[in-house]
C-alpha cells in the first residue's frame, strides 16, 4: 500500500510582535482538539459548538427520515419535524408530541441520547476548564529602555498589575534571543537569560520595573541599535506569580524586538502625590518614556 504524504500546510504563528511561517505540520483542529478548544476565542468556541449542534441534529433527522414513519405524530416526509424532534431528543427535553413509533425509531433515539449525554459532558468540562483557568492581567509597557541608572547602564522593562488584587511570590525573567553564525557557516538562534537586579517581588500590587546591568558580563555590553539589528535581537519578559484571589499560578509573557529598545531614554514617573496626601498612580503613562537628562 502506498501512503501519500499530506501536503504541507503553511501557518502564521505570532510570538510577541514577531511572525513566523511554519510548514510541514498537520494543523487540523483534531490534531490537538483539547488545546485548540482551550485556546480559541469565546465567539469561535460557541460558534463551533453551535455548528456541531446543527449538523448533528441534521444527521439524526436524516436517519429518522430513512426509517419512514418511525416517529409518531411527525408529518410524513417532513424533515423539519424530524429535525426538531432530534433537537428535543438530543437535549433530553421530550415534549411528548412526537415519540419513536417502532424499534428502528427507538434504536436511533437511543443512539442519539447516548451521543447527546457524551457531548454535554465534554462541552461542560471544556467550558468549566476555560472559566476556571487563571489569567494574568499584567499590562506591559510598549517599549524597553536603555540608559543610565544609579551610575550604570541599564536595560529596563516595566509592567503593572491590571487587577486590584495582588500577586504573591512574583518572579520575572528577561531573555535575549538572537541570531549567531557558527564557525561552519549556518546560523542559529541563541537564548541568553539576562541577570536582573531584583528578579523576585513578594507582593506585586502596582508597577514593577526590571533592571539589567549592562556591564562586561552582560551579552549586551558594547552593543548599540545597529548591532542589535544585525543580531535580529528579540527580548522576552516572562512573569510568574501566585494569584491572591484564586490561589493559582499565573504566567504571562511579552516580546520586544530590537526596534522596541529606546536608547538614552527612561520611563516617565507614574507616581505622584495628591493634595490630600494620597499617592496617585497613572497607568496611562506606563509606556511613556522621556530623554534622560544629562548630569
């Protein structure tokens, strides 16, 4: 037997602001149905469920129709009556106007009830899993900055907690991803973790700025915008913490390209003191940067 290879399927994958074209993988929905059901948007999820519901009832209505007068009180040859009877059976409603009239009708109804109960269990589990899955609401600044801070060159990234509750035992990482040519010629993507001055935060409630010292031990030492462009540099900020409300771990990430690094600029202050002595935090200025003043 000759097995024909399925044609390559191109799919656009987006990581941060980078887009990659993947080829050679079977990207059908059923390849990873659970993951696709969990990751698809809510409108697409319920739209797919609605389409399945209609198609399934059309299939069973056709099976009833093939059995002739297998459903009592249904108009002869009326696919519409059989379709609505199928909906009542699949939903285990049963108004009583129509009911199976022979062994064939009872057999199809039994199969449909089993299918309906199984489907209801699967979709109930998926909906519960989607609702119960913890989601972090972390707001990231639109860019990173590199400037002087406390007498040292720093790469800085800023983000804020978008919820009123706090995140306990928060941890953050910054990774540099770049292309590097090997001695043999082919290039590879390298991953380097950047050391942070304060990678942990016991109670993340408002905003948090990460600082990486660009010294001789840093892979960014001596690099400017042109060098980062030549490396096709890409930065990834990872955040993990324990949600104070749900008690579950949450994680989120943000990607920045070399174009998103603003040299010689610092983040604008988002904290101010009100007239009543209450501190004000302006999240609308989270992404605002300004040129660093010369000492």
